[in-house]
C-alpha cells in the first residue's frame, strides 16, 4: 500500500497535502470543506487580535501563471479560529494548524498567551511574513526583530509552534535565518509565503486596488524560489524542526519536488483558490502515481533525497 501519510513532531496526518493559510479558510464553512476533503489537515486564515475587513477590492487576481493578492489580513479575529480548532479537536477531527499574527508584537504576545491558557493542544503557525499591511514590514526580513520576538515568545509559550516564512533570496540570509531558528524549540518552518510586492499589469493598468497594484505573488511564478527555500532550510535546520513546503503546487509532480527538497507537509494556495477542494484528490492521486512508478512506498523513501550533479 502506498502511503502519503506524514508527521510534524508528535502529530500524525493521513495525507501530506493541505491548504495554505489564506486560501479556503476564512469561515467555518470553508474550513469544514477542507476538513471534509482529501486534505490531511487544514490551517486557518491568519487571525489577528481584532477582526479586520482588510484592504479595498479588487484585492486578488488570477493570471495564467499564478496570482497576485493584497488582501490586508481580512479575518474574523483569532478567537473565532481558536474556538473553531478547539471544537474540531474535541470532535477528534483531523489535526489542525491555527495561523496567527498580532499584527503588532504586543498583540502577538496577547494572542499566544491566550492560546497557551486555552484547551487547544494542536499546532500554531506564527505568520512572520504577511507582505500586505501598509506601513508594516515583514517581520522575518528583520532578523533582529525576529530573534527578539521568538526569544520572548518562548519564555512563556510551551505548546508546539511553527513559523511561516517569506522567501529568502541570498545564501547568507539562509545561513543567518537558520542560525536564529536553530536556537529555539520551533516545531516547523513553512517555506514560503508569497513573493512580496510584485506587480501584474493588464493593458495599461494594475489589476488590484490596494498599494497601487503591488501584491504578493503565488502560483507557477514562485515554485523554483519555494523549492530553494525548502531545500536550503532542510540542509541547515536541526532535524527536530519539520519543514512544510508551500509555493507553486498544482499537481503531483510539484508536491513530489517539494518532498524531494525536504518537505514533510505540502500546502496548496493559488491552485486551491483556482480549482477548489477537489484538487486534493487530484494531487494525491498524481503523487501516488509518481511514487508507484519510482517504487516508493512512503514519503520517507525520498524526502530530502534530491540528487546533485557530481563530477
Ligand atoms: C495576507 C497575505 C499574506 O501573504 C499573509 O501571510 C497573511 C495575510 C493578507 O493580505 O491578508
């Protein structure tokens, strides 16, 4: 029997595919649809301390090669998503990931303390990489702020915590970021969020309204960057830190490549937005077909085993 089951720390998932935060996860109805699909888990829309309406529309746009968005963190507030995942946990549902960010650091601490004191025992993803809030830089591009934030969080936060990262583009940045993350008991890193602040033009106009058209890029455009980030962190991080691969996954081959680079779980963003939750069945079948052709029974048979070209 070929299996696409996987684990993050002590958490087991029957399938390694799930949604990426921000896609099909804003409301309880959407979350239930992902839970009821072939996905092995779901992650909630990044929840902030207060609910937010987000940026003006149009704020998401599909292109042939992917998507651009500047949503601006619309969400129902972290409590809505925390209540939902606690209820799911009581119903013995699939494992869940609760995505959160302040957006200010005071608010991030407030949220994490509330989760620490709650009944929720599942995974939390701290989003260090939202590119779309005007006036707020991405936390993870500021290594000093990232380190001091993690340092204070882990003084009181004792439940399993992962981080969502933006793409990095320089080997020195991979080295510096990994050195910081290796100092903390992080459960997982999720590589990558959208490539921040791209610009898509149709005729003579931008296609989304916020920030005069600038927005996060997802889909085919970002797969090579995503794979590089997954593999760079796979090479550098302590083995206790699991890697989630996100970026440019729309078929079984894309998921296979993320796992080959070192991902234990693979998230689907733009393609899920474009095709709906039936995509989890499609990609699972395609991944299993590739594993059959290659004689692999489990993800461990090929995870991280990317071949290099030697002399
Ligand atoms: C939003 C976009 C992101 O890439 C993210 O990580 C969080 C929020 C947004 O614009 O809503």
